[in-house]
């Protein structure tokens, strides 16, 4: 390591410590509570994730895409679980797995871009809105930044979505291992003058600080089951380590892509070959291993993992053994203190809107209100009396 | 490593003698390599190795004129792929069902479109024209278009118009099919006004906020009713049965205006020239335009019949452009960084998939701006998330790409489906071979790489200052 970089690192550490001492202690800081937002990108099909066991319309409208009975794990008399989520069944049995039905936007949009924009900003009315609902909530409730990382929240992947804007500081973990060496040239450091140079210098310092943080070796307990070998598993392992490296960080966002199942969603001949099943299985196995680590570390009680997706899918299947973009869908919430079971209302398959899509039963703002309540964040960027929280905890 | 240090030592000797030559015999105003660097990084992505030698004996004015002459001579846009041809072409019809309806094929066409533009920017005979084509691409952002072919054809058109009469460019923009799809022009009809096109025309492309009223937008939208493109031919036409022939008051003038009348009104408006001068200032000179200078240049711009080439000549020769206070005040966009990175090593050819991978990872996927305002650019390009990737690219261009880098890209989960990993590995190896071959031919690493390298042990890393320009 060259001399100049050592100096820069020292400066960065010094800055970090100094910043920590200057931070005010906010009385309403959610001590120890953690929220992990899991974006299921592409539009997850709620009807096949938590299928109906007895509704004849389900099999009528989806002759080959409806899950075969053998591929459904019953959750009571009426509904079941896609067997891809088998790894999470123990959570349901312990009452730590909640399903929210009929969840969607008051102004459904079938475009990935605009629907995502609505969900991320918590605002179905303004197509120009760009600031994330959770970023606004963190800012309005004055959640303090974590002293170790200087960040309010951590985002895995490139789309900060609900955590974008509002002046909050994010720890962005695209791929920390991608970084090369980037010390400020010793000479230039003394001559920083333009705003661009100042900004570059600051970003380099922040980046080195986050690299340092992520590089600290953390001994994690062995999970109860194996992590499948894919990027999302590695991100969850990084997240588990981050939760130890930076205990004051309380908000996280991850994303799993691939839910836009226009074709080959289900393979009726071999149910374990369908795209949706495979994706759900990998995701749930990764989550199960991750959750077992959190349980062993005593973090599960205060953690909430909440999924969301930009829309559900059409009830009627299309011509490619898949489904097209739809409206309301089902999300799931897991955590040590979550009230397991069914919440919301499943939209009846016999009462569809003019486009043949499910009617909205629960506005997503109520879902967000519930998650914010779990974190102790009373101030939200929408009217909380109009959109009361569900009793998820 | 002694071979390398010998080579570097040899190069430094050559550099020193070049400098000495200039000091003794060259004209007093001859460009120093750092100035060639400054000019080319701003106006042409980066200085290619050949640029240093061919500009060594030139003054600033001569170098700028050289760039403009090249641009004038290069008026043929990079060849359009056959699937992007006009809607009536046979080749297009062969692809049409895929382009229009297949969800699977459409991402393939968008990848091909991005790569067409990236290769075009890298291999253009005139890097200034290429830079201006990128400028217009970013100035008129496209978001979530359905049809890749019309977007490609628009940039193909703009290539030839990039340095011409600004009014002609704006008219071509307004009549273009991709614009109409993006801004709902065809949905705008008498009795069912859609203000989208008129709003963005006034707010983002010609006058800027504060120089028109909401009423102006509404009335201008009425004037543009009926504007459309023919479905099969893609040619501009006006559906007069949808047109609102009534009296309209736009920017204080009343009459039975149609779309062309409104455009003519905008072209006469004093803000029209100023707005463009300000935008170009922020792109080429510094983040804060000097109001007086802007006024002077706008007046000249109007006098020169809105010739963009003449305006650029004015700007690139100005004290503001060359001032030390304005160096390193702008941030390179991802596309500038990757195209410039290859150009700086004298590498040409088909490296589009590679460039697309890096630029997308750095946050700029062409033809997919975040919203109608486009990429904010400037310091927005530098975040904790993107700085690592930018540095990895810069280091890779200096000393070779780490083979495990691609595996880490794939593991990051953001790896694009259109670019198979083994293809990327082959392209990485091929690109590095090209770089090494070019260096061997020149007998050294490129000057810009030399300037970028820090004085440290192997492997040399690129200075993060290369993120700025």
C-alpha cells in the first residue's frame, strides 16, 4: 500500500469517527429493528405463489398454467403454497409468515417502468414523482445515519427504488469486489478546487470507507441448510455480515429479477421445470439459509423481511404457457414478530375488471404503513389515516 | 519487469525530446500534450495516440479547425442494420413480427441498437461529429420506447445533422416517429388535447422553465394537433381532420397557428439561442455558464443562422474553454468514459458489446434514460456504487482486464442476458490484444495512459482524475 493511500484511509477513518461523535441521538430511532425490502422484479404471479385449492375458476382460466394439486402445499382448507417455497413452510408453521392478498395500486399501470415508479414512490397519482417512499420516511422521521458506515440504509444492486433521494445516505453494494485501486494522487489531493473534484474526492473517501467496512472479516454461524449457488445467496451472506459489521444500519433492500413470466411459467408435464417454480425455489432456499443465520445470531426477533412486486399477473393464461402483466398480487412478510396468516382480501376470480384483471383490495400504501409502523416511523409521504396499517405485527 | 521499465524509460526520452523540439522550433502557441488532452477529452471522447502527433505543431485555433473540417467531411452515418430500415423495406418486414410483438426478441433489438450507436461513436472518422451525435442523443432522451428501429433511425438521421442548422435539427426532431411515440404526439387531437410534446418542447428543448406560461403550452398543443407519421412508411404527415384550426395565442401572438408556425415562433424567440448556448456551455465548458458571454454568443449564433459548427468553433476557441479555472470541472459520462478509453489506446473495430456492458454497469444504458429530462449527468455519474466500476474499467484499460472480473460481474446479478459470458471473455481478450498490438506499433503505452498512470509498483493503476475532464 502506498503512503498516500494510507493517509487517505486514515483521514477517512478519522472523518468517520469525528462524524460519529457529532451525531445527535434521536429519541425515536428504531433501536435494533431491521427492515429488509425484497423486490421481486418483473411482476410476481400471486395466484400461483399462493394458489387457491378449491376455486374452479382457477383451473378453468389457467388450464395448463394452474399448479397441479400435487405441486401445492396446503395452508389451511382454502389456499396453498407453491411448492417452490417449501423451504419457508416451517416459518408458516411457526406463525412467522404473513401473506397479504389483493395488494396493488389504485391506478394500475401495466408497464414495468410506470408500475415500479408508483410502488417505489408510494404515489400512484404523480408520474413525475421520483423520491422513494422509504427514503422520505427515513428523512421525515430523522432516522440517524449509522456511525460505522455513515449511511441510513443499504441497497444491493443498482436500483435504490424506494430508498432513492430525500437526502439520505445509502451504502450501495453493487459488487464491492469489483473495485480497483483508487487512491487520490497525492499531489492532486492538495489542489482540489472544482466542485467536480471535491465531489470525486468525497465519493472516493466514502467508497474506501464502505470497502473497509465490507472487508472486515466476520465469522458467521453455519446456516441450517445450504445456500444455492447464485448471486442472491452471496448478497444475503454479505447482508448477514453487514448486519454484524454495522449493527446500527436498519434498512436494507435487495432484488431478485426474473418474475416476468410471460412464457413457460409452468411446465405441466414436469412441474419442477417451470420458470416460476425454479425461481421461487432458489429464492426461498437462499432466504431459509439466511434466516437460519439470523436466528442463530439472535437477530430474527427484530427483523422483518417484506416482499413487493410491481404488479401481479393476469388471471387467464396466455398462449405461451405463461401469464401477462396484471394488477393486484400477493406479497409476503416474514419475521420473528410477524403475525402469520392471511391478511388482506383475495380478489374473486369471478369479479374481474374491464381488462380481465383482478380488482384492487388493499392499496399498497396500507402495506407500506404497516412496514413503517413496524420500524417505528410515524411520518409517511401519504395520508396515514386514509391508508391505515394492516396488523402485520 | 525491467523490459517494461526500459520501454517506459525509452518513451519518456522520446516525450522529453518532443517537448524540447516544440520549445526550440515550434510556434509559440503550439499545443502541449496536456492541451491536446483537454481539447479532445471534452470535444472528442479522448485523444487518440495519433492526435498528439498530428496536433503537436498546431495552434489551438488550427486544432479546432482540424476537428471541424473532419466533421464537415464525415457526413455519412454508420450503416444502418437491415432490420432497422424504413417500414416499407422487405428486410424490415422480415423482422417486423419479431420486433413488434415478441417479448423475447425486443431486448435483442435494443441491445443491437445500443451497440450500433456505440460502434458508430468509436469508429467515426470524425470524433467531434460522434461526440455531437451523443450530445443530441442525450439532449432528446428516449425512455421505454417500444420500437428500437425508429429510435435507431432517428440517431442515424441526427448524425448527419449534428453540426448543421439547429432549427433544421429541431424540426426533424419534432417530425420524427420515435419522438412521436415518446411524447404522444399522435394522441394529440382536436377536442382531445395531449400536451406532452408541446410541454417538453418548450420546457426541455427550446425555452426552459420560466419563459412561457401554462396557457402557451395548451395553445401550442392545439397547434400541433394532427401531427403524425404514416404507419407503414414512417413519413411525416398532418391529419388535418384532427387538426384544431381555431385561433390560438402562443407566446403573445394570435393567429390560426399550426405546428410549423409554432416552431417558427420558437426559432425567432431570443431564448431559443440562449438556451442552447447554455446547454452547450454546461456540456463543454463548465457547470456555470457566464451570462454575459452567453448573450454575446447567442447573438452570434443567431447571426450565423444557427450554425452549430460555427457556434462550436466559437466555444472551443474561447478563453472560457481553455481557462485553467475550467479544467477538471466536468464529469465524463459512462459512454464518454468507455468510448474514450478505447479511443485513447487507438483501438477501433467492433467492441460494442464490451462497451455496452461497462457503460450499462456504470449507469448509462443508451436509449433508456431515467425520464424525459434525461440523465442528470455531472456529479450524478459518480456515486459509491459506480466509482468502483469506473475505476475497474480505467485500471483495465491501463493494464489489462482481470479475468476474474467478468465472473464477478456475472455474480453481481446485473449481468445482461444478451452478452454470454464466454463471448465477453473472448471480447476482453481480443480487446486487450488490440491494445497491446497498438502499443507495440507505437513503441510505448499511449500518452494519455502514461499521464494517467501513477508512479507506483506493478500493476499500474489509473488515476481517478480520469473520471473528470
